[in-house]
C-alpha cells in the first residue's frame, strides 16, 4: 500500500499550478471509480432478470457457439 504521508510530502513540494493538476487527476480517478461502481451495481442487479431470459431451452443451440 502506498505511503500516504510520503505522497502528501511530494505533493506539497510541487508548484501551486501542479498541485491543481494533481487535484484534477485525483478527481478524475474518483469519478471513474464511481462510474465503474455504478456499472457493477447495475450489472449485479439485473443478472437474475437476464438469466431468466437467456437461460431457456429455445436458446440452447446458441450456447454451443
């Protein structure tokens, strides 16, 4: 696990305009993680419903493809 204290020291040593870039990048990473979590939640929530549609005798021929 990264050392948060060492990371903070590195950030503090940057010029102010670079700190703003770091903050933007951290916000980007957080937003991307949030979006991935939403997709994973939606996928998990719909799995049972889609399983009922996809798992049926009429479509068994497609399982072998």
